[in-house]
């Protein structure tokens, strides 16, 4: 429950770990990480990783840290562009055509 909100909205929490699309998404994630290395310049794995990264930044008293709350992020992802980006990433990393086709097909199945 979000007690800081006026309506005290209660939202159900559902575990999708046993859903077929979740398992397929995990397989796709592993394939993408294996064949298409992504830069982790702006990614944070967890709170400890963030704290360690912040310790490395030189700062002064005028430095400010901003944290943005993204609402409905996943519903706003342009899925057609995602497929195109995935296809181009496979091409740029010289993924063989059969594997590229499978990766793109898995991505389409998951987002549709």
C-alpha cells in the first residue's frame, strides 16, 4: 500500500516467474547478453553498485543527485523500433542469420 498517496491504493503483486513468456524472456536475455555485449555506462545492478559508483565521482558542495520516477515505462516502449534495434544489433555484432532470426522471433513473441 502506498500510504503517502491520498487514496491508499492497493495494487496486487503477481509473480510471473512460472509464466511461459517470463521463461522465454530469460532465455532471450541470456542470448542477447552472450552475443550482443551492451555497454553498462548508465546501468545500475543494485543499491550497492550505485553506492560504489557514486563514491568514485569527484564532487563539491554544489553537486546535486537527481532520481527520476518513471511511470508506465514499459507500456511506452515502441515495440516496432525494439524489433528493428534488435535486428540491427545482431547485424552489427555479426550474428549468423539463423540465430539472428531466432532472436528476433523470440523478441516478437515476447512483446506481442
